[in-house]
């Protein structure tokens, strides 16, 4: 795993504690690391977090990240109810398209709207 993002966060925290601002920290990072450095907006976000009293250097959990779907869990759900209601199961996993793509692996399956095994 690339340790560079965590390394940059440590540097940002150091500059924050030295009284520098995000623009100054971003410029220093770019001077040393070039294009690999964090963008100024990213530095501002971290400085905002530090200003709020949160000095954790871990990434926050992001909303909108696709959930990891477990094939065995999906297969068990399908086998328990051969008449699959895709919209209901999609809501269960919060990812309709991913569920449909997994369902294709376990055909033949009938849906409420199809008897030919199509989704």
C-alpha cells in the first residue's frame, strides 16, 4: 500500500502546528514532490479538519463508495427465493446494478417480470 498520502498528512499536521496556512503547505509539498503532492484544496480540507480539533490522520469513511458484495450472500438470497424481486434486493444491497450483474452469474433465475431467465 502506498504510504505517500499518510506521509503528506504528517507533513500537513507539522505545518499546521508551525502556524502555516494550507496554501503555504501546499506550495512546500509541490516544491518537493511535484505533481505527486496534494492539491491545495486537499490541503485546505485537512487544515479545516485540524482547525476543528480533529488531528486523526486517517481517511474518513466516504459516502457513495460501492459496497463490497459477497457472492455467497447473494447466491443464498437467490436460492432462498427463486422468484427474485430485483428492486427489493437492490435496496437491500444499496446497489441495483451490482446486484443485477451478480444475478446473471447465477442464472437461470426468474424475476417477477420475466419467465425466460432474463433480467
